[in-house]
C-alpha cells in the first residue's frame, strides 16, 4: 500500500499567496476619479446643453426685467409739478374795470404733471375739482406712439385716441411752460377750448399701445375715441351721455367731452 501525503510547507505557502492576492490595495493617482462617480460622456454633454440653455433664459429674463424696471423707476422718480392756470370761460373778453367782476369771471385749473423728456411722454393727473363742473382723470400723451389715453377715475374706464399735436405741447416746451408757471408767471388772459370725443370700438389688447398707456389702462375697459373738431367758444351739446375733463397741456385750457351715443 502506498501512502500519499502532502507537503505542509508547500500548502502553507500557497495559502499565504492567496491571502496576499486578496489583500492587495488598488492605488490610484491623486487626479484619478472614483469609477463609481464616473458619468458617461453623453450625459455630460446633455447636462452642459441644459446648463447653457438655462443661463441663456436667465440672461434674457434679467435683460427684460432690467428694461421694465428702468422704465418703472424713471416714471416714479421723474419730477412732478402741481400747478395751475387761470382762464376765461368760453374765451369772452373781460370788462376793463371792476376787479370783482374780473375775479368772478376767472376759473382755475390745477393738476399734477410729470414729464419724461427722453421718453417723449407727458402724464397729467386731474384731481376732483372743488368748484368746476369736471371729472377726475389721468391722462397720458405718448409722443413716441402718437397716442393719447384718458382714464376716467370715476368710471374706471380708459379711452385712447391719436395724439393731437396742434393742442398738446411737446414735452420740452411744456416743461418750460411749467417752470414759468411755477415761478409765478401765470396766464391771465388764457381761454378755454372745447373738444368732443365719441366712444367707438373696444380695444382688447392694450399691450399693443406701448408701455406707458398699457400701464395706465391694463385691467380696465378700454375704448377708441373719435374726435370732433376742436372749437373755441360756446358749444351746443347734444343730449347724449358725456363725461367732462378740464385740463391743460398748452397755454390755454381744454375741456374734453367724452360722449357715448
């Protein structure tokens, strides 16, 4: 009988070799990335494109928001004038004598006025008058858009009509007039001009009317107006529903009738 035996030393050597193989440590260079954290090239490119598009949208939003804020703060910070003019009802001449008679025939219009010369825009706010038969209103004359908008504060309705440059002073000239009025240079022989507007179609999209008129009329019923000839003197008025606004944006006073047939 042959007896088979194993060399214990050889067996121990092989076992130690296996343990050394199992205990080997993988050493990576310092700039090497963890294999578990590696991202496929396709995903990296998609992420980069998303990042670029996101930054582009953010930049566009910042530009548009900055433009809006510029106009908003320019509107808020512009100088506001509170002044008025004296005028003679219906343009009739005053008697040469009699101070009381002259005082009785004079009427006064007072209003808040703001002018943005760079934007070519005039803002007029007509408060509720104490004695005159008139309605409160906010008015915007946009020379860039060639439009005028009236906001009737009692009805909370907006009315838009092409700008009448024959009766509305340009912003620069109007500002000079306001400075003279503020300095005490009033217009003792000013007169009243009548104009009549007829309400026509409703305007659905006020955002097409420019930033300043949109700011005045957004969220309100807005209509187009058709102008009748502006005439000086006493006018015969038809029996229709009219709103009266007395204001000035020139060396004379204006009485604007906004009528619905």
